[in-house]
C-alpha cells in the first residue's frame, strides 16, 4: 500500500519531511520544503493505491493470458508450469 511519504515524494521527489504515526496531520516539513496540502497528499495516496492495484491486476491477467496461449499451442499444464518455474 502507498504510504503518506510515498504520496509526498510522488508530488515532490526532493521533499524532506518527518512523519509520525502515518498521520497526515503530523507532518513536519524540513529543510525549507514547501508544504503540500493534506487533501493533495491524500488524493495522491489514493491515486497510487489505485495505480498499484491496477498494475497487480494487469500482471495477473497477463499471466493467465500467457498461460492460456501456451495451452492453446498444445503444451500441457505441467509443461507450462515447468516453463514458468512453478515448484
């Protein structure tokens, strides 16, 4: 899951912050880093969570699709598993 720090760094990769208890209300902006609104941070965090979930779902879909294509070529599931190094 994307953290608050992940969200801050996605908005400002050079941000320097201190964070307590993964609480957006407990951010200390360090070394002159311009603050980012809590709303923007939480919106970016939600976006990162959705992006990560979408990527994971796509990977699962791609794996199933590739598996089926190999089966359609006439390989057995054991052969496909061996190619995929399932053990």
